[in-house]
């Protein structure tokens, strides 16, 4: 791979030890001969010259983008640079993340590897979604969620796949997750862990009022439609990667499918996607190459 000499930087400065993490990253980048282009907020915190807006990273010469923070920070960075199609790499400060699995002690070796061209770029499925006939949302890397608006009131959701009626769920909500998002909200409600490279989507129901409701794994080319049953008169909220994006009125339809624009991840060439799972979920196998 082509050696990397310039990277954009978006840091979540609200995290504990954020400044120490940024300073460690700056030292590691200098040692590796990589130029960092901080976002305006990151540059201000560093007392540096005016930064570069994320949407302008590519024009400024960045070959990729670093997100420094946690998994939420990584998702926000993915949305911020979506139009640039630059690959992203997540560096973790604080608790272990799935998307940000490189911790501070690994900053130096990682940047040295990038500078030497020892890395891989991996395309991850994202979700394109919107309300039929009205609006589209930013692509989601993890999941799109339909959730009840009122506490204590279940909603009736109708699920269609490729135009075929599949199920009626009385529940608190429904999660449509990518393979990357299978380890997030979907996992917490009993969904399966899906390999990031799988060409699949996962549908998980939140607190269903029937024991027969089970997670459903479908091909990523499937067109998914979710409606709030009109007779119930209840309204739902839609979230894309944890951000509220719209309300879903009774009778209205959420439409979603795999996006034609995958999110590109910048990874170490020896990256093991199962290592964070082994550590986070307490699996006993070391998963080392």
C-alpha cells in the first residue's frame, strides 16, 4: 500500500484524558513523519493554527482520518467525512471500544505501520434510510432504530421485506443493524454477532410482547420497510447511529437498505476483528496470529 504521510484528526475533547491522548498522538505522528490536519475544534484545543474542516480534509491532502475518542466519536466522525470517502481509523481513549480498538500504547506502532504502507482498507456496509416519499437520513454505519415515543406504551410495527409482509410486532421498537452494528444496540437485545465482512443485515426486536419474536438475519440487498400500524394511533421515533432523525407517524413507512456508499476503514494489516470481542465479551481464546 502507498505510505501515508498526512491524516485528518477529529478528537472528542469531552472525554477524560482527551488532551493527554491528543498529545501522545501528536508525538507518535511526528516520530512517524505523518502530518496531522486537526479539525478546527481540535486545533483550538491544541493552541495550533486554524484547523481544517472535516469536509475539506481531502482537499488539504489527507489520505485518511483519525477519530480519537470512543465508538460514539467514531460514528460522528464517519458522518462528518462521509462525502469525502476518506478511510477512517479509530483510536481509543478511555474504555475499550469495538470501532476504536487501538489504545494509547498502540499509537506509535500503528502510525509507524501507516507511514510504511503496512495497512489495509476495508469497506463496511452502511444503511441508507428515510421516510417513504418525504425525507432521507445520513447513512448509518451501526444501525437504524424505530423506537416508541412515549414511555410505557408499546407500539405495533409491521415489517416488510422486498415487498412481502413478514411480521407484526407489538414491542418497544425494532433495530436494523449492519454487521458492524451487530455488536452495538442489537447485541444488547439478544441479536447475533455478525462478522464485519458478512453481506448481511440483522433485524432485532426490542422488548417484544411475544416469545416467538427472534432476531432475523437477511441479505444486505434486501429492501426493508417498517410501518407503525395505523390502527394503533401511536407515533415512533427514528434514530440513525443513536441520533434522533425523525418521527414516524401511524401509517408512515421507514424504508432502508444497504447504502451504495460503504464506510471505508483504515486498519493495521494484521488487524484481528475478533480481538475486541474476545476482550469485551470475556471469551477465553486469545485470538492471536
